[in-house]
C-alpha cells in the first residue's frame, strides 16, 4: 500500500503538533508520559515562593509547585503541588513552607504522618504549616536584643552625661587626690605587711611554742573531759541532792523547835534560865575570888567560923561590872 503525499503531510503535521505540545509541556516542567499526583495547600502568605519551586520529602525532591492562585472566598493563596512519587502520602500529612538557605527562595516540604494509613487522593488539600527560616528566626531573636541594646545605650548616654557633669575640674582634681592617697595607703599597707612578716619570722619559735602549749592544754582538757565522762556524776549529784534534802530537814526541825538544838534556838525561857544561871555562876566565882575566907576557913587553934555575910549590893554591882 502506497502512502500518498497528502497522508504523509497529515502524519507530519500531526507529529509536529504532538512534538510541539510535548515540548511546550516539557518546558513548563511537565512530562506528558509521566503520571503525576496533584495536591493543594493554602497559605496566608507565600512571599519568596515561586512557581516551579521544588517540593521535597525528607530532603528528596518529589515534585514542584505548579501554580499559585488566590482563593477569592477566604483571601488565602492556593498552591498547586505536582508530585511525582510512589511514597504513600496520607491525608493528614502536612505541607510546610520553609526557607532552606539564606540566599535561595522558599520551598515546600511534605511532613508525612506514617501512623495514618489512609492515602491522600488526587486533588486533595493538605494541612499547611509555616516554619521560620534562619532569617526570620534571627530577626525574631535580634529584635528584643536590639530593644535592650537601645535601652542600654540610652542608659549609657545618661551615665556619660552625668559623669561629664560630675567630672569637672574640681572633680578631676579630687579624683587625682583620692588616687594619690589610695596609692600612699597601699604603700603603707605594704610596709605594714612587711613589718608583720618580719615580726612573725623573728618570733616564729615563740609562736610555735605557744601553739605547742595550746595543743598540750587542749590534750589535758580532753583528758579531764574523759575523766569527767568516766566519773559517775549522776550518782554524785543524787547523793548531793539527798544530803541537801537531809540538811533541809534538819534546818526545818531547828526552825520548828524540835530536838534539843531546836529548843535551844527557839525556847526563850530556856535561854533566859541559862543566861541567869551563867550570871549567878559569874557572881559566885567573883565572890570566891574576892572573899575566899567565906568559903574556905582553916583554923589551926580552934577558932569559930565566921558567919557568912552577903556582900553589899554596891559591891555586887561593881563586881559584876568588873
């Protein structure tokens, strides 16, 4: 069968059209002979995200951003993802917008939920998340630091202004004078420390002797404390308490007039009798000393004894006074 020129021309035209469509699709990044899965995700802001930006899964490029449109109802940006992967992406997987570097634009990565076994169907919308890039993170951290730095600079400015007001000529002279006096004080302290060191070196033997004596005294005190610990102080204290109790009983008996000693201390009549007897005995001894012949009369020739004559009251009183 011979092909006519018209059929050949038609085949060539059809092939050219198909080749043009394939080339156009290829230039747009879509392969006609490859099976793609289309998923959607919505973001509030897709700044620095461009069409044909790669879509990754654990760092592996599995597709690209096909196009971005505005949802007129919600005002959000609808991003169409064109994925080429056999990896099972579940319905609850997330599409995170992030910045992989400081220079490049933003990309989208799929964060799969491996616990969910229900796969996402073609045309389904995934949950969107936004991860702060390095620039945004640094900006968020630098901003409070910048505010604190500005406050600190204001405080430093106020401090410097105050120092400028204080450090006039008189203030500078006072500071110089203070520094000079401080230098002299430090020099005197250095001399004093040198003197103290020399004194310590000179009296090192005596100091050692004092420390030795103190150690001996401490050892003696330790021995005394051991002896006191070994002694039965409790028994001694109990005996002392018993003795004091007995002494207290004796004192109570004396105060109450019990016994001979108590009666002597508390019976006024007995005291008066004893005083009277003592007085009479004193008078008797005085009379015997003054007039012994009244009591002892020795007669060699048989003379009669003289009768006893009581001394006159005046003599008795004078004798008692003597």
